[in-house]
């Protein structure tokens, strides 16, 4: 994942690289581009903490930097509100992730909808070879009954070209994606798929938003739930986040 690669080299790089300029945006961009030219910076803005700037990355993730670009932080920024500590980083990242995920066309997903109009939805990064993904899929009818629409996107854990990747391509290339997903999640082999498909693109997107295992569940508000949750618990969380 690009954040891990970036932070690994940042400590040394920041000590040796200095940029002199008046605009913090330009200074921070120059420093970060020197450290990692392909870092996908979307925007830089002042954070709620004086002297600290938010670096918004493509996919919703966030870094923090000093105005002179010489100090870099990866982590959570909290603000005390009364007796509560509010995670400002999580709030901002969730908004960014929600926008990215909710912009995926439904035509590029495998969607299981309730019979009645959905009350909310979850987006699940899935791998057909994943045992807990299979367990979650067996509970999709229960989630639908609770009013939760389940939207699947692909995340082959072993990467492009793996058995899981080929299985996901077969699902996305099937005439009936729902039926194919049902078969794949019950460990049935599908005919090889041959079509233009979004599997590799969705795998890359998952890495970008911080997915590192499956199932990874994104609520409607962008909050990520890593791993399997039983349907009653997941439905409650999803409905509260709509």
C-alpha cells in the first residue's frame, strides 16, 4: 500500500530535503513529491490544529504536515469536546472514502437488494476464496430482510492472476452475476470468464482506501468495518450509519 511505502522512506528524506517557499501548499507538495513522486495528493488544507496541514490523498486517506514541509505525521488527530475525544481524522477519511465508494457505478458491482426499498447499503470488498466472505454471503438474505442492500466489489487477496482473481473475473463476466456469486461463495468452480471487467481496478481501489483483508465492509457513511460481523450486528451498525 502506498502509505506504508511512503512512510518507510519519509523519516530520512525529510531530514535531508528543504524547500524554501512562501506558500505551505507548494512547500508541502514539493517535499512529498520529492519523497514519492506518485503520491496521489488531492488537496492540502489547514487542519483544526494550528500550524498543522491536512494532506488529502486519493481514496480518502490523510497525512499531516507542518507548514514548512519538514515534519510529517501519519495517524489520528483528536479534538477534546467536553469529556469526549473526537477522532477528526477518522471523520474526514470516512467522508472521503464514502465519496469514492459511492461513486462506483452499480453496473460495476454485484448487488443483492431487499424486496422492499433499501433503508441503507453496505459495500463489501470480497474474495470468493475467503472463508469469512462465504460466511457473510450466507447471511445476505438476512441483511436484505433488515433493509440492507449488499453491494459487492472485487478484492482478490492474492493479487491479479491468482485463483481468487480468476474466480472473481468469472463472476463479473457471468450473464447472471448474482447466481454466479452464489455458486462461487458455495465453493463451486465457475467457467473461465472472458470479458472487460473492473476486478483489477477494484482491487487497486481497495488498496487505495486501506483494505488489507476480506471481507472489508464500507458503510454508507464511509466507515470501514474490517472483517466479518454477524448479520444482526452488521445490520444494526449499517442502519445507524445511513
